[in-house]
C-alpha cells in the first residue's frame, strides 16, 4: 500500500536539484509531494524519524546480473532484487546474458513478470544487440524496446566484422535506442584474466592489455560520431578511456559512460596471491587508472558508478584463478564502499551520489533517481555511520562471492522505498 | 584500501616461518633457500650409497598429481619420495576422475580423506598449487612441480645447487637466461632465486614477443641480442622453445630463432671461458642449443638431473616437517 509518508529531519541529498539540506520529505500516492513545509491537508500514515540519516533518491544501477532466466543456480530475480533494495537500490538494469539470451520480447516480458512478482526494485532489462549475442544478425530492437528494454548490448561478445558493428549502430540510431557497449577488443583480450602488467607477468597469468579497452573505445567513438548513434560505454577501467570519452563529450558526441565499483577501489596488486575473489572483467588495473577513474567521477566525465553485481555459486570460484568465473557479488556493499571512498577523500560525496542516482537515470533518459516534486518516490534512508560485519549469512544475495566477507564496513540503507511503498525495512529483516 | 596479504607470502610458511608447502620462491628469504641447498647437499651422498634410503618420510604417503605430462620431473619426485621411505601414489589425471566430470577440489578432498600427507602438483594453470594449499586441502603439504607460466621452484633450486657446485658462491655472478621467458615458469623462479641468493646480475635475452610485460620490474637486465647479452657471463641458462610458438605470431621460424638466440659455440665464446651451460630439459637440439654445446665440456645439463633428486628430497622432508609442526601447534591451541 502506498500511503502518505513523512520522512522527518533527515539530511536530504539530491544531486538532481543540487540539494544537500536537513529537512522533511513528504510522499503521497507514490510521489514526492513536498520538501520542507507540509502540503495542505497532509496527514501522514507513516512517520519516519530520520535525524542523523541521509535521505537520498533510491540508487540506480546500470549493470547488475540477476541470472534469470537460465542461471537460477547462481541467483534469481527474487533473490537479487531483495539484495538490491537492501543495498539502497530501487532501479536495476540487467544485461542480456541470460539463457535464452534476452533477444526477444518474450524473454523481456518474462523478466518483467518475475520482477513484478518479486515486488522489490524496478528492473529494466537491456536487450541483445545481435541475435543470440552472436554478432551476426541484428536483433529485433524495436520489439525489444516496445517490450520495455532500455537499451541493447552485445556485452563482450565480438562482431563478425566492422560492417556488422556499423550497421548495428545505424539501426539502433534509427530506432532511437541506446547501445550499451562493453568496450573490449576480442583478440587482444582473448584468454586474459587479469590486467596485463607487472602482476600478470609475475604470476604467469594471461593478461588483458589496456589497449584491448582503449582501442575499442576509440573505435566505438569514431563509429558513433559517424552514425550519430547514442552509445553508453560501460565499466571503463583505463585512464586513457576516460580521456577519450572526455574529449568526445567536448566535441558534442552523444556518449555517456560508467565505472564498476571494484575498479574504483582496487588495483591488480591485490591478486598477488591468486585470490579468485578479485577475478573481474574488466580487470583491476594500475593505480594511475584507479586515480583517473575516481577523478572522472569527481569531474562528472563518468556519468555513473555501477555495481557490476555478478552473483555466482560457490563452485564458480573454487578452481585455479584463470578457470574461475569472473565477477563479484557486491550490490549490498556499494553504499558502504562508496561511503569509505568519500570518508578517505578520494570521492566527493555530491559527485558519488550523483553517479549513483541522477547520473545513471540521465543515461537511461528517465526521471528516476531524483526527489524533485512530482517524481516517483524512490527513496533510500541511509545510516552513514552504522558499522556492520559482512558475513555469508547476512548477505541476502544468493551469490556469496563477495570480496569483503568477514570484514567490517560502515554505512547501510535501513529503509528503501519504491514508489511510496517500503520494500525493505532492516528492522523487519532482523526479526 | 584493505590489505589482503602480508608482504611475505605466508601461505607456504608455518607459524615458525618454516616451509610447510613449497609453492614459489617469491616471499621466501635467502636463509630458506640456503637451507634447502645445504639440506640437498647432505642428500647427494645418499644417492651414492648402495642402499639409497633414509627414513625421513617413513609412514607418509605422497601423491604425485600430474595434470600435465612430464617424465623427468615426475620420475625424480618419485625417486626422491621413495628414497625418503614414503609410500608413493602416481595418479594419472588424464584417465582419472576429473575427466569423468569430477571437479578438481572434489577429487583432492577424496585423496585427503584417504590420509595422503603430501601432494606433488603439476598443473597447466598458474596458481593451481596455491589454490589447493589454500582452499582445498590445507592439512596436506603441497609441493609445486610446475604451474602454468607461474613457477617451478624445485627446478630453480636444483639449478641453484648446480651453480653453487660449480661456482661456489652467487656473489659476483652474471647469469644469462635465454629464450622463451614469456611462457617459462622455470625462468620466473630462477630469476627470483638468483636475486635472492645475491647474484650480481641476472640477464634475460629474448625478442620482445617472448618477454613478459614489465619484465624489467623482475630485477633483470633485458637484452634483445646475444652478442651483447652473452658478454662476460658466468652462467648461461637456455630455455626450451615450444613449437606452437610459431603459430601465435611470436616468432617467424625455428631457423631464425636458432640463428639469433640458439646457443652455438661461437656465441658461447662471448661468455667467460669457464662459463657453464644449463638447460632445464627436454632439449630441442638445433633449436635452442647446438649438440656440440649441449654435450660439450661446459655443459652441466646432466648434473642438473642428478641434483634434481637431492633438491626434491630436501624440499619434501622440510615441508613435511614444517606441516607436521603446524598441525601439532594447531592441536595444542585447540
């Protein structure tokens, strides 16, 4: 039931209106109706005392793998959408790496149905750019968009040739649909499992050189300029990529980009003991790359921080490093890790919150990620000081492949509201 | 940024800083290496006795787990274990459970349940022995018999023993390692061991396509020409060149490689007159080394094989006692 909610005395942080103030937030009929003074005749059905808390737009994630349909042994839409709202997220985009691949309206509809049944976060599928992600034939992009896909992507799968790639851009442009690109040159990245650098050399692991990404970024930007297509470059990992995007934005290209949480925190040095928890793709790179990515978020060149949440079953990480599956289960840890980066001064709070709310919402051309009057009441209530221990049992994600198990972190969402409905309440979960 | 590991790799050491696994040279001290060499020296004598056995591993079971083919390394590990009086299991992995779909970790846990005390592991994946020692069977002592491109620490130590026998010390030595450094686990372990033992200069000689990225950060001088790299060296270590390297556009041909980097008598003449020539085997005659050099007076290739048994006896006995000390200490705490 979406009643009238008064969130009282919290620190309201909303980068979409450059707001950071202690005030009251009023919600009615699933929308934000006022900040500050109560609207006339407002009788709250529920009052949340929020002194000392942050009140922010619900977080928006451009890339979270939910594993359904097809990989339910790893996770499900029900399990991961609960994990998401526990992490303060209210909107998630899920990539088309499902089985069957999300290249038809039927699969998109199934995802929407499951999300509706779960009734937690809003889930926005990204469809396949080519049929079966095979890089040969165009997918039915119009049908996918009609069914509710917010974009199309070929993930890290290669195209048959540059002609196919160019036609994908032209067709997507004509259908006014954004292409979500994971820039990576297939041949240069092939077989690699870590950044090609001092660590890969020392450990004898096959590397993915920085040029595997930067050459692909340059190629996509040239094609986007040529075709006037709108592209979003997902999970940049290299300093040079940020530079290329900044330049493209200056020249007025319709390009946006994001960075995955892990690349803001770690470098390849953490892999020195073959710890498969840090096997991610794009790989963790050098300190100068990490610094450039942080600067990109602070400067606004990078539009969004995504969780790049990839839950796995335990066996997926129980093998020698190169044979393990890449990815981390992190959606419940984005907030505390971002809080840590702001506490250490590496990220500015306003820039980080923008990159988690209105930044990604603008990539999707949605009005979500904002607390402006009249917008959907998607809200996260955050205690920025509470310490908690990360354990397998208190992660609700089905994937326990989290690099922060058994460490103490600071900050959590204790209530998450989607369209005026409390979908997560820590007090109830603890009972 | 949370720190993940201590600077020294603690996984292979017990609480008393003694070896309990032998996974890599990295993270060990000069004393660890010197202890291995000194212990190996005492075992060389055992090999010349008519009864070639000592009872150090009596009642212990050693499993040779070779996920990759090997004749020399597996045989010398087997002989070393037998001379230490251990029971030895040779498990042929290609015909065993993992080819029937059983996972590596399930297979190893079964062996652990059969009370096997030591695994000698060769695996095509870098880090496989680390994974086994850390995540699968922490009560079993694990010896790395070569993992991917990462490390081959017993080979490096038998090479160090061979160098010490001929040169008596490491200080002042210039050592050149020639050939396919990129794919060589042996070279990585040799470089670390030579630097740790105090060699004056470690050189690598190879074309750029056969060098790991950032190789200069390994503590080596990089040469792309034999003419400069071989000058005044005391030790030349040739590496095996795999034939499949031609396919990945890393080299044009064996002939061109031999002309540029193959060890011929005229190239050897650039080294010090008393320089020794080593090769971890198996040799490709006429590809990385000329027969006249491989069989010549400066070659110590067969000494390396003999020393392999003594070094492996040393490492196995040291790691076993380190692991027993750790498990005993665990029980006392409990």
